[in-house]
């Protein structure tokens, strides 16, 4: 997500508190928020899939490989 879109989310939030939003702006805000949340989830999932765990016997298990890189579920 670009900084421009994040700035727009913040701008719409401030406007909603100050004077309210039009229906079109509410739809835009909803779409931007959904995109932001999907982006955060994707980044978190990528980080979790790259964690290596060292087992007691010294072997290393990649959690992303162990749990199947479940990138398609939200």
C-alpha cells in the first residue's frame, strides 16, 4: 500500500470526525481500509512463514513449510 493511500485513509477519517462523509467517500474509505487490512495480513503471514524454529534435537523447522504456507486464507 502506498503512502498516498494511507494519507487518504487518514484524511477521510479526519473529515468523517469533523463534518461527515458523502456516500461516495464512505465507499472509498471502506475500500481503502479493506486494502490496508489485507496488506497487513499478507505482510504478517509472510513474516510468520519465514520463521525457523530450532527443535530440541538441533534440527531446524521452517514454520511456513510445516504449516503449508497458507497464503490464500484470510
